[in-house]
C-alpha cells in the first residue's frame, strides 16, 4: 500500500486536454436521459438518494443525473448546500470540527480541515433529511463530493446504506489533484492533510461502495481513486473525462446497478 502511494502525483497539465471529451459525454447522455422510463427491479422510493457536487460546482452539475434517476423511479435530490467550495468559504478553527475527526495539533492552521468542516455540514443535512423522510440514504458524489460522501457514510452507518463515487480521491485530499496548486497557494500543508485523511481510516467504512474512475482523468489522479482500505468496495473503470463523469451513460449504468443492489435495512 505504501509503495503504491509513493508513486502518486497530480495529473500532468497536458492531461487537461483529455477533459475536452466532456462535450461528447454531454451529447451522449441525451439518449438515456430522454428515454429513461423503465422502472427499477424493485420499489426504490423507500430509499433517499442524495447527490453531492464536486469542487467549484453546485446542484446544477448533477441535475441531469437526478432527472434520469427520478424518471427511473428513484427519490433523488441535491445536497442543498449551494456551491461546493471545499469549505474554504466557511470561517472556522480546528476546534470547531466534530469529535469524529480527532485531528492532531497544528499551530499554524491555514484551513487544512476546511473540507472536514464542510463534511460536518453535509452530515447535519443528511441527518435532517433522514429525520424528515424516515428513509435510509444512499449517497452519490462527484470528485470532492465523492470524498464527502465517503466520510459522511463513515460517521452515519445507521443512516447511509451505500455510496457511489465518481472520480473521487480516497487518499491525499487535494494533493493528487489539479487543485493542489490552489490549496498550496493558500498556505495549506497538503502533507498534513494527507496524513490526517489516512488516520481516519482507523474507523472503516462498512457500507457498500462503488468507486468509479477513469485512467485518463485529467483532474484527479486515478491511482488516488483506488480504495485500499474498505472491505466492501467495488472499483469500476470507465473511459471518459473527469468533467464528464456526471454525464457519462456508462457511469449512469453503474450507478443504477449500485442503487438497485442497495440493502434497504441494516448495513
């Protein structure tokens, strides 16, 4: 495991050229979205599906996927927390984080736990929707949103039934992504973030995880999307851009399979 991690790096700048494929993904999604009329194999209205956008985006990015799932009979909704800015827009200090994080001391704090602080807000939101609906929850997250979904599932084993991640880094935080430079410019210690994320694996995620990734991802290193810790994880490689993962018909097929196999009671 350690050997694999030392080989990691953020995607090369020229890898961003591959992200132009998002246009093709957007065109290809029209057929499945407009033709989605088949019902799932069982009544999935007893499951609340919450979709979480990635860094820099909001609920509009995953709106086509929500529409698609709704037409297939699912109860799907956005996260309802506006634009995902990785928590850097939310004033806080380390002591404001929930007890589940257990961060080590950091004297010169530059907001390294901002994503974790945002995750606490997501966890509150999931609890709120669970109480309001009385339904178990499945989480779908793109990129940073996928990381948030994983961590919410870790803290909510009695509420969250399954997780689907789309190009989401499971290790390193922003360190192995195209956003690494942005966070370094803000003075953040990315090595500290990586170490704290790894420490959190002491408490495993036991719910089923479907981790979807692309080896030609130009934003997040695909190696960082591989979950070396969770026992109940299924990795799915697809051919597509990072920006287009939310629109990719092959991804939608995998999401349907994951949701239809989600246990609706217990974990």
